[in-house]
């Protein structure tokens, strides 16, 4: 097919862009795998016994949520080397997005933990469970389950946020599209394909989120 | 500390992009939200599709499509125009869903009473339903505005001279490295704080008033 037509161009660029998309998905996945446990830890610390622990956790969360992801990326990318750590773009991207994920999901998970009926905690203490076991076996499993739809919604936003990592030279989907655009001067064609590729993941993920929301609403 | 001044120079552009994009979104979100509840199937599906697409593509990709795609081939756009159009369209998608949530929260009896009084759908929407839905939607819309403020940092990638652009310029130009970005983070947090406070206060008031 003639590569000057829209479809011809798309066919020629697709393999490279799919490689880029796969990298975007890996960055998003790694950020979520590190960030969500971090969010759970922050959520638990926000309801800690000691006041200064609570205050510290709240400050960390508010700073994390108040800083744009793009600024967080630059801080990590430029900050880690000045702290003596030289890391590649992939690690910097994952660290920055994991921090953002931790701050945002802490609020989601806190709401989930609070939504666990108090009777569950009372029942656990009636069974002579200590606080740690109550959290571990009763509150956290149920609270995290309640948070699943919101976590899924957030995961879609993190996949979108991986597009920002082109600013730190990570060859993900947007960065590859842009360099094809500047080589061929067909920015519109290639960027439209990039948008479509993001939609291939975000649209079904959005439907899945709605579906889990409805299911959850029925079960509560 | 000499970079504080440089970074602060970007504040007016950040505020301008945020306010204009929010205004575009707040206006365009209304027809989208109404179409989303239309009795006409195709109109409803069309609106749903548009909203899903606006919310499914990363904002930075939108800005690139508008600034580099449309901007180089079709019509020349300034970075401010491209940022306001791009972020405004995305805001319309999110605000449409927030409006829809507000409309869903209005009790069904209100629609029926308005119809029973012989109001046409325009009068009912503008006098009875709209104001109630608006109040419910306000805290979420304010929370969205905070998100938009942070997303406006993306406009730096298309050379809009806002906060992050100024920070990047200081960092690259003077070899300052990390410091300008830390200052930028503090400025964003400071700009978002009053909005967050407003959102919380309105939410608390709303709950107190609607509590039944």
C-alpha cells in the first residue's frame, strides 16, 4: 500500500507504536504495583494512633496530590541524580508515577476502609482478635474490595499519565509518535493513530470500571 | 531562591489557561450532559461516545493533536489557544459527567411536579431542575478545577509560558537542576489550596442542607 495515504502510513508506523504502547503499559503496571501498596500504607498511617504520624501521612498525601504528575516526573528525574542516584528514564518514570499513585490511592483506599461496616470490627473483637489481625483479615480485604472500581478508574488515568514521560526521553507511545511526526511532518496522521491506540485500552477499561461499580452497588 | 521570581512569572499564564479551559468546559458540558439523557437513542449514544473519547485520550496527546497536528497543517494556533481548546474539550467531557451526576441526584418528584404545573421542559430545566442539580454538582466541579489547574502544566510541552515552562527554562538555562521544579510544586500546591478549601466547605454545607 502507498505509505503516503493515511492507512498506508498507519500500517507502516503501527509496529513501532505498538512497541511504544507496550512500554506505556509496563510503566503504568509497575507504577500501580508499587504505588497501590504505598497508598494502602499511607491510608493506614492516616488513621494511626500517634498524632504526629497522622499529620506526617496527611502532609505526604497532600503534597503528592497537589503536585502535577508532570512536575513530579521532573523532580524525580532531576532529583535522583543530585541525591547521588543515577537512574534511567524507565526507573524515574515508575518512581514518579508510583509516588503520584500512592498519594491518590491512599484517599481511595481510606474511603474503602472506612466503608467497612463497624459491626465487622466489633465481631472481630468479640472473637478476641487483636488489632493487627482484625486489620489484616477483616478490614483490609473488605476495604480494598470496596475500593476496586475507584482503583480501576485511577489505573486508566495512570496509563494516560505515562504519555507525560516523553519529557524524560522514555520511548513510549507518544514519544515515538512525535518523532515519526517530526520526521515525516505528518503530525496529525500519526497522533490520531496514537490517540486510537490509547482508546483501545482506555475505552474497554472504562466499561469494566462501570461494570464493577454496578456490581459493587448491588452487593452492598 | 533566585528562581522563585522566574517561576512566579508563569502564574498568570497558568491561571489564564485554567480559567479559560474551565469556562469552555463548563459551557460545552451542558449540551453534552443533556444529550446524554436524551430520549433519542442515537443522540444519547453519540454523546456517550464523545464523552468517552474525550476522557479516554491522554490530555497531552490532545494538545499535540491540536497544536502540532491541526496547528501545522490546517490553521495556525498559538500555544494558549491550543491549550484552552484541548483542555477545554476534555473538561467538557468530565464536567458533562459531573452535571449528569447532579441531575441524577434531583428527586424524581421535582420533574413530575414541574410537569404537573404545566412547565415545558426548558422552564422546568432552567427554573426547577437545573439550579438543584447545579448545587449538587458544585463540589465535584471544584475538585475537577483543581485537577485542571495541575493539568495545565501539560501546556508547557507546547511552549505555553506557564509555571512549569518557566521552571524548565530556569533549570536548563542556568543549570539549576532540581530547585526550580521544587518551587513549581510549591506554587501549584499554593494555588490549589484555596480551591480545595472551597470544595470542602461547599460539600459540608451541601450535606448539611440536603440532609434529610
